[in-house]
């Protein structure tokens, strides 16, 4: 298994934070902001504030991406930071 990490400063347009891989991936996302109403939204390439699932300030979520799936994120307001820990699983 390979582990990598990255930080992104997000805007209000969805951007890829975990690219698709030929193997499944375990992903941890951390909204690195503090305070209220600093939300990070995540989903697929069609992500928007209207259809995304959000992470509250300081919250961490864990996701498993299947082979070929990518993860996108955006923020409201713009300029929020998200930390990503990505573990590629061997098959």
C-alpha cells in the first residue's frame, strides 16, 4: 500500500483532490478550518454547493473509492483548506 498526502486551497468551483487510480483507494479528508459556516463540499465531477455533501470545520471523513473513481471538492466561502491522506490499496 502506498500513502500520500496533500493540501488544497479550494474555491467555489469543483476541483479534483484525489485522482482516479486503477486500484481502490482509502481517502481521509480533513476540513482544516476553524469557526462556523466554513464548509467543504465533496462529490463527483458534477459537484456543486447545491448537490454536494459537506464537511464541517475541523471534521474528518473517510471514504473508499473504487477502481476508476475520482474525488472532487469545493468550498464555501472560497479559500478554505482541505487536507487529503490517500492510501492506494493493492489488489
